[in-house]
């Protein structure tokens, strides 16, 4: 029979209304709140980073390959470059690359009745993977391609549509701005889709249409493009793949990750890691201090019991083990309750979206959640191990308690 375990269970599940019972409940609640907070924080930070990064990647890919130019703005019209078999071979045969698409952009002004709005017209071709943008297409459809000419259709953001008072199916005029001052050209395009990513940098700027219209306006040959969008299989590999591409591409070509193009968005995402770490530290300290305080009070309250156990021959190691098991029962209950509560809140948010956010500030209207199993397990195991080490401190008091004084202790 395990004496330490038997005594620890007896005093832990004692149903008498004592002061220690209140302290035990308080310690359980504090541990549960700490574990729950860490699980919820992890899930929400993961959700933010995954959802927002996915929006950025879906619109522009993970890597952009285009003409190399020094000191040129990253979000601007590209210098035309002829599609290159060597470059395309490198892109299609680079390990880790999933998909390659062509694009080009041109500055333009959208006009509808008396309203005008500046935009950057992004041209894509018929091979463009529209499924990546489908989640953000709130109304309408994707472009329909014409065999003989360019598609006389356009997709704009709900932001621009609201400013111009445009409805789905309306026809607007798009004025292309000439960079050489030779004059402006306009075309009439039908609005067939309205998108919304929630990222202001995209929604207030970009319209999507046929790349052949840009080639026509700029007098480019049919095989001239602005660059390539590259999608990788695992976004964490994009820096390594980008470095490999820069070593292989011809001199007039350059490769940049989308993090280089929109550093402000990724800097904001990195701040979430700092917030997560701060919450982890605070919650861990709260849990440890509460458990240590709880065990100190329980040791003092059980001073007479310690004295009696020592008087009948129990050694310090056995008594310390009793109180460690005592505290482990408390910590175990707290971790278990925190685990259930944390996962419950995350699943509730996943299925109901009850936590709403200001999309203009957070890029999403509903707080996203992404639960990673190994992180949840790590939180519980790490909390248990740290708690075990911390609880060694108050049990050291057992060695200093003398049996004669302890038995007469009031």
C-alpha cells in the first residue's frame, strides 16, 4: 500500500468545510484560468497569423519574380519583361514550388457617372487559379475569357464599389494613365464581381481584369508580362526558396518574398508573438504563485498532522511526498478544467464566431481560431512540470517542523 498516496487522497477529498477547502478551490480556479488563457491565446494568435497571411498569399502568392530595378517602389507598375523559358524552367523545377502564374499591373482611374477613384489594375490570364480568391469574392463571378480579344470585364473591391456607388453588372469606364505623357486611353468594362479581403492595402487599391488589356494599352507583345507570382507548398519555406531563386535567375530578374512587399502586415503579425509570450509569462507566474501559496497554507494548517506522523516514525521524505501528491491533485484538477474550458471556448468561437472585431483594424471581422494539437499538449505538460519544480520549495518547510512543537501547535 502506498501510504503517501493514501493520505494525500484522504486530505484532498476531505469534504469538511475548512479554510483549506476554500484555498484548494482557489488554487484550482487560478490554475484552470492560467491554462485556459494560454490555450485560447495560442489558438487565437495561430488563427490571426494563418488567416491574414493566407489572405496576403492568396492575392499575390508567396514570392514575386520580375524585372530587377534598383530603388523602385514594390507596389507599382512593372517594367515589361518577355516570358522566358529558362526562368519558367527554373520556377517549375525548384523544389517546394507549387504553382506559377503571370501578372502585370497598370495605374488607372475608374469612373462611374461623376465619381472617380484611382486604382492599380492587376491583369491576369486565363490560367490564373481563381479558386484562391474565391473565398473573398462576395458577389458575382470570376472573369470569362474571350478567345479573340481581351475580356471586357472587371472585378473590383466592395470598398471601391461603395465609393463609386457601383452595383454588380454596371459598366464603368477605366482610364489608363500613360507614364510617358502621350495621353490617356479608356475602355468600358462590366463589373462582374465584387471582392473583399479585409486588408485595406488591397481593397482600396486593386481591380482585377485581363492581362491582354494591359498588353494592348501599353503596346506590349503578347508574351510580355509584369512578372510571375509563385506559390510554395509550405509558406515557412518561402525565404529559403526565394534565396535559391535569386542565385539561379538571370541578372535582369529578381525574386522577392511577399513579406518584403508588404512588411507592415507581417510586422503586425509578429507583434502577436510578443503579446502571446507576455500572456504566457503572466499566466505561468500567476499559476505558480497561487499553487505555492496554497501549499504553504496547507502545510501550516496540517502542522499537527506532520508532528504526529513524525512522532510515529514517518521521515521527512514521506511527508514531503504526501504534500507533493496533495498539490499534484490540485494542479491536475486545475489543468484538466483549464484544458476543457480552453478548448471549449475555441470550438465555440469556431462554430459561432461570437467574438467580433473591427475589420479595418484587425483585417478580419470575426476572430479566427486555429487549434494545433501538439501546442495544447505542450501547454499542459509544461504547466505540470513547472508546477512540480515550483512545489518543491514549500515542502522544504516540512524538514523544519519539530514533532513536540507541532503536536501542541494551535
